[in-house]
C-alpha cells in the first residue's frame, strides 16, 4: 500500500491531497465535516427577542446534528444552551451557511 495523505480528519475532509483521497473520503465530505465541529466552536447569533418555544440544544451538539434539528423544526432558530441551561445564543441555517462560506474561502 501507499500512504496517500497523512492529515487530521478535518484536513483530510477539507483538503484531500488528490483525486484518489477525495474519492476515498466520498463526495459527501462536507457533510462529514459537520460532525467534527460543535456549536461551541462557532459564533452564535444574539438570542434576545426569541421566546422560550424554540428548541433548545446543548452547545456540545455537532453541527451535523444541529442541522438535522433545524430541518426537523422547519428552519426555526435553535436556542443554544450551556450545561447550566443558560442561553448562549441562537443557531440558524444562515450561521451554518456563513461558516461553510468562510471555510471555503480559506481553501
């Protein structure tokens, strides 16, 4: 065998060294990367003005699972809470899109 690329999981998914590695990790590698980051890793929007009927998710939730929660909740913002249930901010599809745009610009 040949070592095609030695990298962290995030780097492997973000920047495959060649077509072989890209095919090996799969065409859904952007979605796979969402499982590597949590809501604690991103900038959240201000939660003021939202009432308590929004779904609450812990800041330890992966971006993949947060996206699933957004889709299940018809795209309504999620209230992100810490371990003490203190609201840290909101997570929206726009926040996820911005995160992905920023990462793409860094390539």
